[in-house]
C-alpha cells in the first residue's frame, strides 16, 4: 500500500493530478487510511487513458491549465473556431502568403541596394572634399549590408546578427 505521493511518483503525475483523478473516481479510493494499491491504480489509470484515446470516455485532457479546455468536445470547438478565424483573417487581408511577402521583399531589396550603391558617387559629387578613404568606408558598409541581407533567412534574428557583426 502506498501514499498519494508514492502513487504520483509511480504514475509520473503530480499529487494534485492524483487528487483530481481520485475525486473524479478514475482511480480507486484508498479508503479512510488513505493508502493505495499501486497495481490497481495503475490499471485504472491505463484503462482511463485508453478510454480517452478511443473516445469512449469523456474526461479531462491531460496537462490543461486552469481555465483552459477541459474535454475533447471543447477542444474540437476551439480548433474549429481558430480555423474559421484564420480563414476570415486571410480574407480580410490581415495575413499574406509567404511567397507574396518574399517576392515583395526581394523587389524592395533590389531597389534599396541600387540606391545604397549609388550613395558613394552622390557623396563625392556633392562634397568633393571627401577623401578616398571615406568613400571606401561607405562602400564597405554598403557591401556589408548587402551581404547580410543576401544571407538572411526567415527564422534569422536580425538584432543578433548586427550584434555579432560588431564583435
């Protein structure tokens, strides 16, 4: 015979979860002495999980937070709501396909790079006193920006790259 803590360790659950399962009648009660048969509790818990998986048992969903969905029907309703909301957001133009965004960013990048590459010439034309070293420094900065953008991927963190470049 075991305590609630022993039972929780045996089933890899929290003692709070054990209390909830006991209260719901899923695990056999230990009686007044509060000692539990580990084998009987394990068997009951496995049967409960099998029933949930097969849809024969309606019960709480493992690991849901307080105030969250409590059963599979509620989860299904929430998932349908989420899918419909996403569909509506796409129709309203709140989201755009990744391909469209990628094309737009590539076109914008080409325009920006062309303008940045003409910057040293414009600077020399407006300020003839600028030295060759200053123009070379600007060209180098433009090349670094171009290379950073060319190597960028969707999952990159641009702030991290700029910090790494300064080191």
